[in-house]
């Protein structure tokens, strides 16, 4: 989402601001239109993040490119438009790696092809375990993060259950896959036991999205490997600090 504190999320202005602030990596939410154009917007509904209405995947690019982005979910409109992923890649131009947060599974393959063609350093995120396994099968060597599915999220809220569940048999084997970079998880659901268990499996722990200094300090103290922030000007630095 880039510098989503100072600029409308996922806009070219937010991405450029995050790079200028020295972010180690920039996260971009990627959806796909009805006519299969990759766009940088959170999705799935346009009315949450733009002045449009309906679902991203049911609208053509010709319509979406005329929309204005909101400053926040349901917030005020800006003068910034919704960029295509191709425009994002041109703006980044290899200056920093990208965290490509796929908001619709059908966008994953196209996003992987797009970054590969430009030799852009990246990771793919936003996919739950079964989707990660599919991507690993279709695209060996692609670096991926494992996000939590609906049941995983419910269990992760329990300090007693989260490590036992998220690092058990099949989940642990997924974390041990050589192309899996990290478990990508809400920073509020992480504790020292989970970090230790994931590290023991051979993967990293990436947390999102930290919006205050207290949360940033807690995550840094837990020795997570990456902290995604909304304001890279204020919370840059640390273990590895991508912008949201």
C-alpha cells in the first residue's frame, strides 16, 4: 500500500513516498479486473477504496482507470487514480523489492509473470496455505509468504492454541518448504513462542500492519524478521521494515 499514512493507499504517490522515505520493501495490494488487467487496489469492492461501485473483478480496466482513490477505507476522496500493476512496476523500477499482496487468487499467476518479465525482486503474499501449495506447484522457485485462512485466524487469537495449531504437522511442513519465506501474520497475534517455533521450522515471521510506536517496539522486541508499517517516515528501520 506504500506510504498509506501520508498518501492514499496503493497509489503511485504512496509508493513513491515510501521509496523516498527509505522503506526496505513496498507492499502493494493487487486485484484483477474483468478484462484481466492487474490493478493496485485492495478490493474486492471498489466503493471501499475508490469513488466507484461494485467488485473489481466485475469491472473493466477502462472504467477503473477513471476512478479516484480514497485516503482510507471509506474515507475522503483524493485526486490520485487507481494505477495498473504495470504502472506500479514502472514507478518502482527495481529500486526496492515488492511485497505483492494478492487480493484475488486468480491474480497470482499474472502477477508472478509480470514481475518476472521485469526482473523485479519480490515476494508473493495474501495466499492461504492451500493456495500457497498451488502456487508452489505451478511456479517452483517463486518466493511466497503464508497467510492465515479463516480458521487459522480464529485460532491465532488464542495464545494457548496458536503455536500448537500454526506449527503443527502439515503447516510445519509447508513452512519448511524452500520457497516459503515466512509466515505473514497480524502483529497482534504474535508472541515469543510462535516466533521461536516458526524459526525452528526454518521460516521467518513477518507481521502487519503496525500503525503505532508501541506496536512497532513490541514486534521488534519479539525479534520478528519483518515489520510492515503504514508510515515509513516514522517507523522505518528495525528488523526489516516494508511499508504497507
